C-alpha cells in the first residue's frame, strides 16, 4: 500500500505480517512540501467541515511529516535488513526499471525477469506524463522547512536550501 500514514505503522504491520517486505520511497522534502500543499489546496476543501487557514494547512503538513518521519526512523529498526529497501523518489523517476530491479534484488523477491516486460510496457505508456510544476518556495517557507524538517534532510542525505 502506498498510503503515507502506513509509514507510522511499521510496528503494527510487523506484528501482523512478520514476513512482510517494505519499500520506503523518500522524497526531497522541499518538493514534498510543495506537492502536499498543492494536494491540500485542491482536495482538502472538498472534505473539510471548516475551511482551514493557509497557516493551519502549513502547520498540519509540517507536523504530519515530522511525526511520520520520526516514527518511521525509530521503527524501521524492527524490520529485518532483507525485508526493507529504501530509495529516493528522484532515483525511481530517473530509472524506474533499474530501481524496481534493485528492489527485487534487495528483498530477494525473484522473478524480476517475469515482470520486466510489464514494467517496460508501463514505463513506455507513461513516457508523456507531465509532473506538476510549482512556483519557487518563498524564503520564509524554506527557512521553516529547514527548521522543522532538518533531521529528515540529514536522515536521507538531502541538502538544506537557503
């Protein structure tokens, strides 16, 4: 499942499915913030009983990612090495087939050659996909991300922006 909320449920998932394999895809925190803010702006208004302010939405995004990151980093130690593979979203975008092959290898899944034609067909079908393009982050937003998500930046090797 690709639900971000499951990032905070590693302990429970390991209890329920001790042989489960996990793929954790981390994303540049600045891009993640922009994407999440965009999603909130296009989606949140349709399911909220009250309209939150921009400041409330920003605080929620910052808090949620801090919480999920901290729980994940603490609980990922519960996952045996051959049951967890971490990769960056950037690497997955750049080389989807190579990254999926690395996942299969790291998690000892076997059968990659059987899924390779399907992956090739899928990646060819999405070759024209255009990602959302966002305006540059305001300097105060970058400062806030640096302050609140600094440990996330260092955990996954991202460079702090200024």
